[in-house]
């Protein structure tokens, strides 16, 4: 049976494992209603819609009410 000749140090062990837990950049999509960037499968923070329905009530900002 294969047995290691020497103990693997914690540093060497952790260096080998480090590449398995790298974080990926999150996918970002545009909202079909307002065009703002949002995370997929989540309600849009800008307009409050998800899947074509208004889920969140978003207060209009001063810039939008002035137009």
C-alpha cells in the first residue's frame, strides 16, 4: 500500500487546495423594463419588477419626478 514518506505541511496542503475555492464574478443581466443592471433571478432595484410583474414599491427619486 502506498504510504507518504513525509508529512505534508499545512502550507503545501493549503496551496494545493487554494484553486478550488476561487470566487467567480457574478453574472449580471439588464432589466427588460428599465435597462438597469441586476443579478439574475432577482427583482430589479431600480424599477421593482420581476418576471414582468411589479414586486417592490420603489419611491421615485427627485431626478425622475422633475422630468
